[in-house]
C-alpha cells in the first residue's frame, strides 16, 4: 500500500511536466520521518528548555542514530545513513523553530 501511494504520487508529479520523467521521486516514508523528527525536535526542545542547547542536540542525535541502529536487528531492515541525515534535518528544524518561538515569546 505504501509503495502504491508513493508510485501514484510520483506519476502525478512527473505527469505535470514540471520536472523530467523520473527525475523527481517522492518517498512518503522519508517525508514522514522528516516530519516526525521535526515534531520531536520542536516538542523535545520545549520540554527541555531549561537544559543546555548542547544537551538537547546530543539527545536528538542519539535518538535519530539509535532508531537506525535498531534496524540492524530487524529482519528486512537495514541501517541507512541517509535516513539518519533526514531525521536529523527534521529534528534540527524543529529545534530551531522552538528557539525562535521561545525568543519571540520572551520579547512579548
């Protein structure tokens, strides 16, 4: 089912003629990981606002890395560095947004 939706989205985007055929691929699982970790980074940063930024970042990196390392022990799954990068990007954008929101809140 996941691949059917992804294939349909890719066909739809490629049929629009905006990009060359096969040039743009959409993987909903990767997008889901990005947004999950975006929300995680946002919420975790708010919950840990009294902690140092370094500790918050270390915890985010540990979670993103450990989710991929755990996949080494699951049949049919594998460790992908690209997935860690996607997860970290989402988490860091959430972290940055939380810092911006907190600084705006302090100014008000």
